[in-house]
C-alpha cells in the first residue's frame, strides 16, 4: 500500500508506452480495451487514495528515499486525491466515448490520451514546483497532439495559438522558478512555505515578483482574463473525447493557484500573505463578465460550453480570492460539479451535431435530431445543472459560494455577477434548446442513432450532478475537511518535511 501513490503515474506511463508497441499498435480495438482497463485501474487506485486521505493521513512518498526538501516527493492529501479521482472519472468516460470512429482519424490517439492523464495526475500529486513544471510540460505536449488530432484548418489554427501561448507560459514559469530558487534555495512547496515565513525583508520584492509570475502562468492555464481568449477556439475545435478531458485542464491551473497561494503565500507568509488576492478578485469578476458575453455571442453549442467554462473559472477565482476556509470549500464543491457537467456537455454536443447533418452543432435551424426526445432530455438536464437551478449540484454550489461572501463589498460585486451570468446562461441555453430540438428545418434521419457506448459515457457524466445533489451532505463535509487541511499550513509543513518516507500520520 505504501507505493500506491505512484500507481496513478505508473499506470498511464507504462500504458502509453506499451500502446506504442506491437501488438497494440496493430489494432484500434485492442488499444481501446487496454486503455479502458488502465483507466478503470487508475480510478480504483484513486478511490483507495481518497479513502486513505479521508482518514486524516497525508501520504508522502519520497522517491528513492531522498527525503524532502532534497528529493522528489509525491504528496497525497485530501485535495490532491479528490482531484485525482475527478480526473479518473472524467478520463474513464472520455475513453469510453472513443469507442466510436473518432480516434481513427490519425495515429497515436490513445497513447497521447494516456500521457495527458499522466501529466494531469502528476501535477496534482507532486510536492514541489519544479516537478509541477515538468508535469505541466508533459500534459501540454500531449495536449498539443490531441488538440490537432485529425488535422484540419480550424484545429491547426487553434492549436498554433494554443502552443505559442503555452510556450510563453512555460518560459515565464521557468523564470519564476529561477527567482524563487535563487532567493529561497528550494522549490519544495512545504519548504517554500517555511522559508517565506522566515524571509529577510530585503528579499521580499524578489519573492513577490516570483510569486506573481507564477500567478500569470497559472492564470493562463486556468483561462483567467486577459489570458482566456485561447480557450473557446481550442476546446470547440477538439474532438469530443479530448474536449471532455480538457474540462479538467483549467482546473489544474485553479489547483495550482489554490496550492501555491494558500500554502506558500497564505496566512502565515508575513508581508507576502495573500499577494494574489488583490489580483484574483477583480480579474475573477471580470472573467465572469467576459465569459457571459462570450456565452451570449456563441454561434455553436461547443463554443457555448467552452464559454460556460470561462464563466465557471471566473466564479471559482473570485471565490478563491476571499482566502477563507468556507470560501475554499464552496469553490471545491463547485469545481467538482462544473468539471463533470462541462465534460458531459461536450460529449452531448457531438451526439447532437452528428444527427443534424451539415449544420452540426451550429445554433441555426437545421435537420431535426434523430433521437430528439432522448438527447433533448439530456440537454435539459445538462442545461439545468450548468445554469445552477435546483435541484442539481450547480444550485448547491452557487448557494455555497454566494454564502461565502460575508461583507457588503463582497456581496455587492459577487452576487450580481454570479446571478447575472446564470440568467445569461438560462437565456442562451433556452434559445439553443429551442433551435436544436423544437424548430427543425427538415425531417430527422430515422436511421441515425447514437452509439450506445458513447451514449453511456455521456449519460454517466451528465448524471454526476444528480449524484452530487443526492450526496450533498457527505460531499460538503468532504470539501470542508479538504479546505481545512489546505489552510493548515503548519500541518502540511510538518508532515512533508519529516525525514520519514512513505506515509505519515497527521494528528
């Protein structure tokens, strides 16, 4: 059990490499089946890690028995394991959706998907900033290939913008790491938190500069204004399974912001305490606004879902900027909901598009949807969930986030924007539903039916908000405990920097 932390990394790594070799390269069916088994095993491992973390244990694995801060450590606490499980569920449904014709448009789709999962899992588990950079690069390199998979003018253009922006982001990330390492002599997150508390005042400006450069990088990954413009084109151009998995990509940026600016630059960081707050609050609110404008202007369903992701990112950043445990807990609940429902809507958009013929998912009158009642019902559930209407999890998440705004100033900015963006989503999705299902310009093709396995993957993701609503009590307790552990900086320093490998009991 002590090596369990490494399995979410080893399984996709070995799986991706094996898929590059015969006999798996010779058969798409064998690749898909193998990938699905790997994904199920990763999900089972994630469940075990979550169970372990929920018992108050922080799993600290020192690779090669080199203890932190000198060696590479993997940290499995409540936050990282919860996001690991979220990634596993999303990846499993995305892989299930590839049991159709879409991964036959080019080569190496399944191996790239495994390397993407490896990068995301590693980003959540690593205990130091340099390896966060390494895993960022792994997931980005895989995403470059996945985004442009199948070719085409639109994908190539979107992919080129995405690659250039992320290369610039990687360069800034390296400069930031150089500044922090040169000043503090470490990149281990727990050790950085400790060193920042004892920082010489003369070195404060340098560390502040390094920290704010990290905010730029993570803001780019999270699609925070003004670095959000790459997202709608990139996500709308991707294949559906890739777009669904990309729903977690912005959350990697959110996670990094939470981890770095709560642990390293949190309450105990002295003059550098909450250095991101003055930036996160206005930029988060403006991201909600620009996302809502994008939702109104969207001409097709996939771009509409992508802009809804920008709205959710802005909401999360604004709530995280409050820097309180209850706000963090509310943000985590909403993060689970928004990721799953966004992934499900991307898959549903593809099912609808394929039954509408040439017009695809464009929001213009076109041929009727072959399975109008079924897909229309799924669209209705997805719309209710993403808008945040009762009784689904979006409503619970938004109530928790609005409740987290305690002062008049916080409420006067957050409430109008969150409720206003929900109203915009309601209007736009109502208009989209009417166009797609109620005003067809031609008869549907009766023989057109969704692939049952792809339909199952879509239903699984769209049913998650219902589960989050049914189990809202246990889930809110879980995210509250997660937020409490994240804000307990001294507890994390004590557990990670002990000279003991493997599992450490936190009292």
